[in-house]
C-alpha cells in the first residue's frame, strides 16, 4: 500500500516565503517559517518581522477583516492577508511569494502607498453630502428610506467596502490608464448616487463620467472576482453607466 | 498638460458608441438576411441595381448603416489606442472622429452611387 507522506497528510513543516524587499527597485529575499495549523498569511509576515528581520515593513491593524489595511499580492493575486489561510494558497510545498499591492507606488517592502487610491475616492465624490445641510449641520428633517426600496437595496449591495484596494490592484484598466478612478471609488459613488438623502448628485455623476471614470471600465469583473467582501463593483459601475446613458440621451444632465 | 476632450464630450462619444452598436445590431441582421435571400438565384450586378436603384428606403438604410459603422469603429479604435498606445487628448479624438466620418462618407457615397445609378 503506498504510503502517504507526512507532507501530504499534514502539510509542510516549514514554509518557503519569498518576500519583496525594497521600493519600486528591489528584490526578493527568502525566509523559512515554521508552518502551523490555522496560520494566516499575515501571521507569517508578522513572524518574519518579529523573529527574523525587524526591518521588514508591512501594514495591518484589525487582523479580523475590517480595516482593509493588510492587503498584499500573495502568489500573484491580491488578497487580504489577515483572512487568507496559508493552507489555501501555499500549495503542498508550502511556497509563498509576497509583494506589495500592484497598481500603487511602493513605500517599502510590503507596504504600498494608498494615497492615489484614496485621492481618487475623494475625486469620485465618495463622501456623503447631506441634502438639507451642505455645511455639514444636522438636517432638520429626517428622510425615511424604506429598506425594500430599489435605491436602498442598490446602496446596501456596495456599502460594506473596507477600502482594502484589492479590486484596484486587480483591475487592468487602472494599470493602463493612471487617471482611471478604479472600482472601489466608483462603487462608493454608486452607493451615494442611490442615497436619497445626498445633495451632491449632479456633481458626483459629473465626477465619475468620462475616460477617467465609469466609461473606461471593460466590465471584465476582475474586481468583483477578487473583492474579499464579495461586493460587485463591476455591477455598480454598470449602474453608473446606465444612469449616465439615459441622462445624456434624454438631456437630463445639467 | 495635453488638452483633453471635455468630460461631456467623452460621455457623448461613449453614448454614440452604444447607440451605434444598437443600430448595427439591427442593420447587420437586415444586411445578412438580404445577402442570404439575394444570392439564392445567383448574384448579378443587374439584380443589385434592380433592388437598390431609385429606392429611398434602401438608400436611407445603407446611409444609417455606414454612419453607424464608421463612428462605432472609430470610437472603438480610439479607446484601444488610448489604452494600449497612450494616444489620448483632444487632437487624437478629433482625428478619430474625422476617420469615422470619412469611412462613413465612403459608404454613403457607394450607397448613393447605387441609388442614382
Ligand atoms: S470590471 Fe471594470 S473596474 Fe472591475 S476590474 Fe474590470 S475594468 Fe476594472
Ligand atoms: S470593493 Fe472590495 S476589494 Fe475593493 S476596496 Fe472595497 S472591499 Fe476591497
Ligand atoms: S488587518 Fe484589518 S483587514 Fe486585515
């Protein structure tokens, strides 16, 4: 009877982890990390930094999939590392290759510079602007938003974004066109376009239109495929396109 | 910085591409069905002229078809060139618009030739 090796039964004893060191220019350094049951990719990075190399730069905060700060490129694919189990991605040989998120400048090692990502979020007018109180004061009247209304459901579908940048790093159009606002910012804009309490609709629709906005999206759904929160930015962008199509055709745009 | 077509202009190009796509969906179908029906008894110049000469309906159809095809193709090439070659800006957009209208003009001239033949 063929013997199953210990590796096949329990997985590898050590992981071979190649980690990007440096900025845009740099190279991989390999570390050997003891494998453990229920180990996340973020655990591995933390172990390297604590036990092997305190100069390693990376970013995390919540470790439970809420803050969106720990995303990296893991074996070629953007992932949130605090919720990615090594056993799911390292294969039977226990190999990991870690790089900073793609489509963003590198600060150092595994820390990507999120500035362009959040700047575009602001450019897409991703901030709620109360209708009755543009100066930010508490409005006098409360809007009633029925939970079953179509707009409320559209907004709900995209509201749980944690701003991790995984979609942004997975989008080809971002890599081709540095001005493209990207899936997360457009998804956020779509939630606000569907917010009946918001007063900046015309400006927001203008901000997300055109070659830097929703009209450059190829609907390839790479963002939707990779989003760890199972959101569908691609559908949100299709919603923006539909809205702008009819508004333009029927002359509804100011 | 290179002068860009206004965002409004960009949206209009996109809307034009969608509308021409819808027109093409219909026009290509009509075109294919016509070809299949027309070649059943063999294809002769006299048949073609007999069908098209003096028929305003066919002239209008082919004019719309040619316009839609020219614009749709040019806008598509514009988008590909912008992404793959970095050809962006107002100058390129106007050039593509010119190419689209020129292509359409050739098609319309051919349709007119058959109508007036
Ligand atoms: S669907 Fe659009 S936004 Fe999403 S990855 Fe594809 S091109 Fe990018
Ligand atoms: S849409 Fe998903 S992948 Fe993109 S930033 Fe939000 S949570 Fe992350
Ligand atoms: S550390 Fe907060 S989402 Fe991973």
